[in-house]
C-alpha cells in the first residue's frame, strides 16, 4: 500500500499558503500589485485563466511606438469591438448553462479584454489618453464598435451565434494583421490570433451541439443565427480610413471570403442554411450605434464616472 | 491507495468486533494517512465528507454572485479583468469540489438539485449583498482571508481527493486575498469618498467573516468527530483567533478600523481579545432570514433552468455522435 507522505509537496504548499495568509501578505500585497496574473501552470490546453492582459508589456511593443492619428483610430475600432464583446460575455459568468461554460465564456471574455486593453492603450497614446480614459470617458458616438458586438446576449444560442461570427471574423482579421507594417498592431494580432482560434473552435462545437442536439436547441440555434446574421455585412465594409492605411490595416472586404470559407463547413455539418433576411446598415465605425450600446456603456461606466479623477 | 485483499473467511465474530476493513481504516487515520475513494470507510465518515465537500462546492458557486454583480461595472479595465478571472476561479473550485464529492458516490446533479431546492447549505456569508465596489475588496480580504485560514488545514484532510482539491484551491485563494487587500489599499489611498466606501464595507463584512469559522467550540456538534477523523485539524475558535491575529496588522497597513471596540491585545494570553459575536444574526441568516438568501438561490435556479435545454442538447448530440461512431444508429436524419 502506498501511503502518501504528509511531508511531500502538500506540506510545502500548506506552509507556503500559511505564510502568505499570516502576515507576509501585508508587506507583500502592499508592495506588489497583483499584476502578475495567475500562475495556474499545471492547467492544460486553453482551459486556464491568465490575466496576462493585466500586465500589458508582454503583448505590447514598448518604446517609441506612438500610433499616428489614423493608426490610433484603427486600433480604436478593433479595441472597441473586443471591449464591447467582453463586456457582454462577462454577464454570463455565474449564469451559464453549466459550470464548464461559466469557465469557458469567462476565458473568452478575459482574452477579449486583454486584446481591448492592448489596442486601447496603443490607440490612446497618440492623444495622451489611457485605456481607461477611452473605455470610461468617451460617450456613445465616440465609440467605434461594429453592431455585431453590441448585440445582446439573448439566449445561449444567440450568444453562440454572435461568437461564431465574431470569432471567425477576428481569426481571419488577426491572421493577416499579424503581418501588418505597424509593429505594435502586428504583435498584438500575433498573440490574439491564437486565442481567437480557440474561440472559434468553442463556437463551432456549440453550433454543432445545438443544431444537432434536440428539436428545441435546433430551433433556437436557427433563430439565433438568423437574428445575428444581419450584422455580418458591416464587418466587411471598407471605410475611407482603410485606404489611408494600406499595409497597416487589413482591408475588411478581403476578409469576407475567408471568413465564409471557415464558417461554411460548420454550417454544412450542422445542417444550417445561411440565413437570408435583413442586412443591417451598420455605421458603428462612424459612431452610429445600435440601441444596445447606450445601456451597455451606462452600466460599464457608471462607477468610474461617479468618481472623476479617482484611481482604482 | 490500494487495500490488500481481505480473506473472505475472516468475518466479525461479534457485533463489537472491529472488521478488518474498519481496522485498516482506523490504522490509516491513526497513521495520519490518506483515505482514498476505494478504501472502506464508515458510513458516517462518508456522509460527513459528502455534506462538507458539497457545502463547500455550493459556497464557491453561490459565492460567484456577490462578485459577479460587479463584473460589468468594474471601474477600470484592469480591475474588470482581475475580477472576471477571480469569479471564474470560483467556478473552477466548485468543479474540483463537486468532483471530489462525486468520488464518494453522489452525482453532481443530485448536489445541484439539493442546492436549488434550498435543501443544501452553503456558507452564510454569501447571503450578504455587495452594494459597493469596496465590497470586492472586503470579500477578497476578509471572506477569502477567512476561507484560507479554514482551508489551509484541509489540505491535510484525511480524505485524499478533498485534500488534493484544497491544495489547488488554497493557492488561488491566497492570490484572491491579495487582490482584495490591494483593492482596499487603493481605495484607502484615494479620495475621501473612496476611503469612506472602504471603511463602510469593512464594517459590514468584518463580523460575518468572523462567523465563517462556525459556532464557538462549545456549540459545534460535529467538530469533535471531524477532528477525530483528521478531517478537521483546528477548532473553530482557534481558527477565528488566528484569523483576527492576521487581520490586525493588515488593517493597520490599510488604515481601516476593525469595527470591534473590544478588540485589544492580551499580553498575558498572547492573543487578541475580541467582542461578542452576534450569534443570533448568524443563526437567522443560516435559517434563511439573511438579506439575500432568496436572491442567491433564485439566480442559481434561473441559470440552471435556463440552461436545461442547452445541457439536453449537448447530451443528445454526444449520444448521437457515440451512436454514429459505433455504427449502431444513424440518428442524424432529422437534419439530413
């Protein structure tokens, strides 16, 4: 019989934690901001939490890289998309259909908020604004998110439909942006693409489960996809800014084909037709937003705006 | 651990004789070793563990709510990311603990059903509301701090899967406590309003956090047996005392006042004397008359009920995939 010894690693951990809890924490916490993220080293695959967005330097090219006005605007577009989507997904944590999904949707939201922070940090440098200045102190018309990301969570099928479109779009976008002439954007994209690759896998698996699961889930998946599909087109519109950023930005219209090529096999396997219905005229890149953004920002910004100048 | 096979012809000769399995269990406990899922264990030991581990799991899950309440309103993106990660960690802790309980022969569904039916208990502390951002600090500093004091000794609990789950959980809780401390520190270094927010929050959470260690030792019916079984290592009052000893210097660093006028160092005993805990309030909240009991369960039940069709879909899909791969049925005709 192998009797585990009490003097093994368990004891080490215990001692370690006791030390933390019993006083060491005072000076430690006072001097070390918990910016190091979690060390869940032993977790496998993507299923771990890593607040790497908390420490930005890892994904940002530090140094003289202040974006030009146009690049800053472009970074703002992408940052707002991720921020708004992360804000929506964060709602699910503690409300998901099963614990595993609380964790999965939480992971995705955390990845997205990491991308948003990098992009907003980079965007803000040009106008001497921090990521929080941009997130909390802009008004609705100053946001640049596309309407897809602003759409409400709906039921789980709506959230999955939104994730399916968003993750496939973002994957194609970041795959190409990783080759951008702008080193900072390229670095952010190179990191983000690995994460959104997992997001699209997560979404694809749920599209299949819901579409091929029960009659009810299938009906809901069809409804969710139909409700979100109208917001696909806006993602592929080439705004004038793109013409001025040749080689730096990815031309949205070039992403339509690859994104569709990635989504089509999943829809085929799921036995789902491409929805043919409304097409939203969009306008997020110009500050014209869906009705959902106002309440979302009101909630997101309420505390920060109640305490101007405070730091948290 | 593996048990050496027990010869079948050995049977207890009288009701008072100890069976070989039981002797083995007693020996393992006496040697301060681990009991593993396949080992024989007394029914009462199993029941105690199922109760304790499932209550602990439920506490993690319900405990997601007071903090989840602030994810969408966190006042900076950094804080939002940290808070999301923290609440998500709690879901992970719930999962480890449900898994540990499952090794004792109960299913996650049974435990979930008991929770949403209001039949299972969870830590009473989560029946208090989190009206301000400072509560994210107090929950981390005080609630997670108390949890760590309670849980670190559980890493050595005699039941292997529980002890091992607690090792992982304690590592993360320790990190959570630092985050809470840091939130409060930032507030205490901030504006007058922020300092007031922090102090008000500490005032609200301090006493409930002390109650987390459970009733005083002379009023804790299950403690003695749990200590005999090496599930529990220190008494409720010992742990509470240790916690307060840890808090006092930290409160000084923060600049917050702990809301106990009777709290003072006792030179003779070498511990802090503290004021009387309001056990009436504790029992009231425990009996379902706390500020947020109904809301916590309702939200858990809503999530569970609203997710039912999703879980059913996942199960149906998995069945169809399994059938398809074994070639026994091609049931995807509905969508062909």
